C-alpha cells in the first residue's frame, strides 16, 4: 500500500476567524472519522475483479500532505488487471481500447504519429564501454557450477542467522546470444553523481505542550488520540519543512518529509540536535520538536567504484548492494517534486502535477460518475546497473478526488434533496436516498477542502483549508461534554440546513448581542443562522459538511466547500471510469517516451535544478539504448503430431485441429441456466447441445454430445437458490461431472457464488458462459473453442504441445513449480483488517507441461514469506508427481516464485528454500535429492523498452515484437537476470516480465556456457503453453497459474475480504470456518481454477 511522503508547503494558515454559528458551533476537533466505503461495480466475472455490487466509493486515500496514504494500484498485466485505486502501477501499459495517444486532458488520441521514438534522428548505440565491461566481467567470473550448490544444500530451516552465505547469488553464466539482434530504447537516464559522500539524519518529531495548557478531560478514543498530538502526513511534512528552513544559510539538504534528511555536509545543529518549530493551526499555537539523529555517513563513491569493477568482497552477503546509498540519492532526487505545492507525491516514487497548467488528466465522466479525476504522472527510481547508475523513469496513472465544489458534486449525484425526503413517496425511495448519502459520507471522509469562511473583524469572506469528517450525521456530538449535541429532524440520518439545529452559545467574553432575530443559549437551524448572521439564503436541499470531528462537529454549507486537488483515492472504478482510465492510459511507446523526456523531466525537476547541482548530481538528457534479441517462437502441435502450427504475432488459430490429448472421459454432464430477464430456456438448451457436439466432434474431447436431462433452470440468483439448483443436479444418477453454467450477464458476484458452491460444497467442475455469447451464432465457434480448452484442462487433458521441447523436459524427469502470495487489498477501513494473504502453489505432473494441479492455503495477513506449511504442501506436490510418473520422483525441480520484491530475494532463500529442502529430504529419504533451480518472476516493475526501428516493432501497438529479451544494459552483470516480453502487446506499451535466478543447480551444470540461452528459451516457450489461450502470455505459466489459484482462493473465502459492513460483520462471527474452507476432494488434484 502506497504511503505519501507529502510535498512541502507553507506554514499553516493560522490566525483566521473561524466564523460563527453553524461553522463555529461545534468545537475545533480535526476530522477523526476515517471513512472507507465500498468499491462498487460488478465488473467482468472473468477478470480479477473481486469486487462486489456494493457501495459507491470511499476509500482511505486522500489526506496526507496532499498526497494521501491511499495509493493502491492498477496492477494490470495478468488476466486484465484490477483497478486498485490510487494509482495505475502498470504505467500506462497494454490493455484497453484507445490504441494509444491519449494526450493531454484525456481522449483516446489514437496511434497516429511516428512509428518509433526519434524516428528521423540518429539512434545512439548502446554504450560501448558498458558492453566491454559486461563482456570482460562474464569472461573472468564464470564460476564453476558447484560453487554455490554445496553451501545451498546444507542450509536448513534453522540456518537463518548472520552466517548467510546463501545470499551470495549465483553469478551470471554468460549472456544469451540466440535470436535476431536489435537495439531498443530503455526508459532510463544515466545518472551522474560526483559527491564523494552524503550524510543521513533520521528524524523524530514530537509535540511540546504549552505550560498553560491544562489537562483536558478524556472524551473517548477521539479526544484521547488528539491529546497525543502526533504529527502525521501533511502536518508532519510542514513541521519538517519549517525545521529545514531554520538551518543555517548554505545548508544543502533534502528530505522525503517524513523520517529522514540527506545533507551534503554535516549540519550545524543546536547542541541537543533539536530544532523547535511553532505553527499556528486553527487559532491554536502548536510547538513541535524535530530531533536530528546522526549523522550516518553515506559513501557514494564506494557504490560508484563497485559498479565500475563489480568486484565482490569475500563477505558479500547483501542484495541489493548498497541500498543506503541508493535510498539517499532517491531522497535527493524526489525532494523538489515533493516540495512543489502544485504536485502530489504518492508513495516513495510517484509524482503528479495538479495545477491547471501542467496537470495531465482524462476528461471526467459526465453525470453521476464524474467524481474522480484520473491523472497522468511519473515514476522515478534509482537503479544500479553495470558500470553506472540509472534513473528509471516511467509514465504512471493515478485516481484522485476530483477538485469540485461540493454543491456541484451533490447536484451531479442527485443528493441535493434534503428538503424533499418526506415527499419522496415511498419508504423504499427514502432508504435508497439515505443509502446513497452513506456512500457519499464514506467517500468524503478525510478529504481536504477549501472552505469559505466569514471574517468578523474585516467584514469579508475568505478561504481556509480544512479536513472533513464527512456529512453531518445524527450521531454527531453525542459524546461532547462542552454543550448539547446538534438536534436533527426526527427520522433523518443526515442533515441539511433546514433539518439540523445547533446550540447557539453566548460568547465567553464580550457582550455583543446576537444577530437580529437570534437568541443566545437556544437552538437554531443552520439556515436560520445564515439568514440572520450573513443575510444569505442557503440551498435547503444540500447536505451539510462536518469539518470538525464526529465528537465535535463543525458544520459548513456544501456550497462553501471545494475539494482540493491532488488527493489520491482508493476506490473501485465504475465500468465507465475503467474505460476512461484504459483509454487515457493506453499509449504507444513513442508517446510515453516523449512524455518521459519532456513532461517528466519538468515535473521531477531533473534539469536546471539548483539543489541537484549543489549535490553534484546530473541526469543525462536522453534515454539510454540497450542490446536486445527477438527469440524465434516455437512450433506447436495438436492431435496430429506431424501437423505443426506456427504462431504469428504471438498467437495462432485452431483451424482443423483437435486437442493434443483428451482428458479423462466425461461420462455425464448437464447445464444450469440462471435466468436474468426473459426466460430463453429453449435457445439455451439448443446452444448447450451445440456446445457438447462441438467439444466431441471439433475438439476431440471425450464427452457425450448432449447434456443429461433434466437440466437446471433457476430464476433466482441468490446463493441459496443457486445452491438448491446444484443440489438438485448433484442428485442425478449418474452424478454430473461437469455443469455448464449459463449466466444472464457478466456478473462477478454471481460468478463467485457459482465457483464457491461448485468448488467447495458440491465438488463439480463448472465452466461459466454468458447467455448472449453462447446463443448468438456470430462468433459462436470461437467462443465454444475457448470454453472447450478450459473443459479439457479441468479433466486432465493436453490442449497443445511445443514441437521441439528442451531435452530437460522430454525425459520426464523435471517438475516445474510456481507459487505466489497475494495480499488483501481494497478493503474498507475496519473491514477485513485481519484477512489472510492467500498462497497458490502449482506443479506440473507431465512432460508436456500441460497439467498443473494446485493447492491453496492461508498465510498470515500481508505476510509475504511462507512458513512450514510450504514444507507440507510441497510434499503433496511431490506425491502427486510420483503417482503420475510410475512411482518416480523428479530428478530436477525448477521453481518460479512470483511477485517478491528485490529486498525480499534473500528472504526467499533464507526462509522458504529450507522448507522446500525439508520436503525433499522427507520424500527422497536415502535417495539422491533433486537438483533445484529457483527463479523469481516479477511483472510489476517499471522498466519498459521502446523500438528504435519500425521493422522491429509490433505493427499495431508499436511495442517491441513478441519474444524480445534483454539481459544487458539495464541489468547488473554480477547477477543472473533478464527481461522477457514473450507476448504481443496489441495496444499500449508492452510490459516485459523480469526474471532473476536466485539458485541454480541445473542449467549451468547441464548446459555450461549455453545456460543463459537455455533458460531464456525454456521460459519463452513455456509462455506459449498457457493452456486456455491460443497466444503467448506475458509471464510464464507456473507464475500465471499460481496467481489464478490465489484469485480463486479469495473467491472461496470472500467473506473474509468483503468491503461491505454487513457482510464483514457476519464474516467475523464465522471467520474460523470460512478460513478453513478448502477445495472439494473431487477436484483437489485437478486444474479446477481454470
């Protein structure tokens, strides 16, 4: 989850009159109500949607120093990607319909323009000095295959202390040299720094109570929390910025405005290391102490020397190397953008311009959906590479609160009817209205707004910034001790100017009379007060805004509040907003390259920046180029092994071919039709029969042509009704082994219900189809074929094979494994805070690499590393291999571990590999243990490549061609890693997968100097073996399938991840039983998750 570091700003806007009456009626407290909200939108049942129908928006974003903690990400990539709020980590990559372009202020933009970046300019060759260094190092450091193996094999679960030689990762055996050589742009600039060293100070910020401040009575959790006065987010950043402003002139410093300061020289600090800061906040003077701890000396030139020689000391046990130096340089590079009042910083590395002149945003949706703003921003990160430092810079996209007047927002949403509630005509209409207001209340919680406030002294209106708790609710002020709470009209959950009365207290000093028509110590409506005090007639239909806290409310008029720009938001986008995001973010490489070399450099202040100059940092003007190769796609075979299929543009057609091997016979099957609108049972029945005939005759699947009657039809889509329908079908004799479920429309909730009941309760394989797709003749054959592929995999079949497989697999002695951990995301505050992380483990059982049975289990919430449960489940995969392979155990095990960050690579070896070794020891006993190679696959990174030659790019997306591999230029030759774009990106900028070898006992030993070529070939060709598609996928199937298993496991236990209050409350009482759900024994050793 991203966390904003803030972006500087001025001193607080103190000494302003707070207004009277409604605005001043409730005390000062700061918005403690955190809100949350639900994600809304049904989404597509096929994606990783995971959403519910549920509520409007909400979310935790917004609030921290105009940066918000919200963040989250649009992950993109596999399976279409989830909009995860607060950002689009995919960085404007593939997917969507826009075709690219998508220029300033939205629009599709098309894909016009040059085919490649700088098409008519000379292309600089890859730096020859870097190439020479790479070649020299590989030639001189080709370590023997057994160098590391003996140390690795001895590592046990207990060996996790300081003596961790295993972190000394295997050397790169060489560079790959297969394929057509090409030159690509990379989205990185060379970074030059000549400062010999830097100094790092860590900060502690504490509140200093004033002596006159008497102890305050506790008023529950909110009041007690405020007494602690902990600086967070925006306020913390302002305090740190004020402290830095007090340093002696000439101090060269940078900060992320949270916990550290980087300086060029040691700072001249007070003797106690404390700088005291005074702020005025809401007429309240606050004193803060900022303690500078340190400094720690950061040796920059040690890093630069290492990158030029890549010599490793004997005790090299760290990965990545020199993280303190990298982090310090990153702080310096991010300082200026964070301090920019017209930019928003999200997390460690993402920046967005928010002012009108620079902001790049999609056109907001019209109507009630136009409440979010989709911005284009830029990511930057310092990356060590062979011989140099690089600044990796990429396009990114984020979801923010739209800067809009709340009066306009409420009118747009149809919520300006507080004066019409009693005349809405039905109780249902009133409930629906209150429900929409509850969603808006969550959506607004912790938003920062600009408020219009009356200045009594100067007799004029002025503005000030406030953080709001949400709407005015009937629960406000119930625990206050300094006066009676507001009075709401009976039956009203929320209040408008005419529905809420507040107690007009007499001032504690002075004796000025109240406004004409008002009396002190009486209750008065907000509308009456504004009319008498300010002479204005308010909009009676608008909900009131609480800019105080739930305990001490302060009510403002909606028309006097405007949401400030630059507040990230964690939400579930509506389908229309998803389309807007995709169209805006989907851009071809030339467009992204131009943005990176122009707009990004401006926003990130990479040019003519006095601060960087003083730190002796310079960023090259042009992107670097790198050597790449286009690998040849494999030939594929189906039932007739002599007939081969040649992929084109990363895909192929199934014409006049049958699956390579049918799965076990399906003796009985039927269909379940869930009626949504008009009952069309006759057409659905005909389509189901046509599907059965197609599977048997066209695809060669062992299945009866007609579904077994009676077939299931239900007009209800509740879980209880669907369960009843499955029970009826399960009672048929013989029991159906497959149910074709016909859904009325794409519906995530209904799809999840079907899969949970079928996979867990009844143990029946299901494939879900949409009624319109299966009954319409147009495109029906292709639809039947795609669904048939899933059926064959579920029953143990092989859909297609690679014609010339590597001998490593042909011999049938190698098991491939993939596992992944996914964490609970996009949950409302307080809902599912302890929801488990889900683990998915798949392993091959055949030499064709077609069947990948799976197992899933829970891991502690948001914990990435696995415990001894991995030992248990890995033994299960070995037993299954043994059962499928003449009682033999594999001699080789190749593992693809998905999704861990570089900082966790060593932990995978230290904490997870010993459990895998333990499982092997238990299973192999006296036999020789298997050789293991362990590779991490990562898709969510920021490295992108852009073509330099129109002859070597995808003709539609203008991305590199499928099969492009890069293993030099942006890598560190000391380690064995490579980038592989196996798929053809049809739109947008392709994102390659990044593979890093953490352990190798197989490839170097068997293939010597060809080890790199073989691993790249194996990984590339596996991407053509994703069983349910006729195209190469972007990441190899072991990792892909493991992610699908995690997604299905989350569906099975959806109550634990619910973002609706009602369901999460129910789930809490039954969390134990839900958590222990597992796949039905009928399905557990199959590809049920496809």
